[in-house]
C-alpha cells in the first residue's frame, strides 16, 4: 500500500502545482466554453489542448476554436 500512498501524494502535488481547485474550476469553464462554441471536433480538440497547457489562465477568449487555413 505504500506505492498507492506515494502515487496519491504525487497526484496531489501535481494538482496543487497547477493551481489547485480554483485553477481546475477555471479550466473546466474554459473547456465548457470550447465545447459549446462553433467549429469542427478537431478544432475544438486543439483548442482544448491549448487551454489546458496554461492551467487556470485567463487568456484570450477560447470559446471559439482557432481558425485554421481554409480548405478548398
């Protein structure tokens, strides 16, 4: 059981390093905004990855996925 305890401690440490509960709530709201926005599933996935790279950030409005090159 020592291994499980160690794993839990590391998970808690990483969670706190990313900003804790407040940052997690902000990340969740960013992901909800991305999901509700317009764009393809691929664009939304890319926007979600970018949003999670900066934990709890109040960056640019991420409700709209980034626009890629136009396809013809």
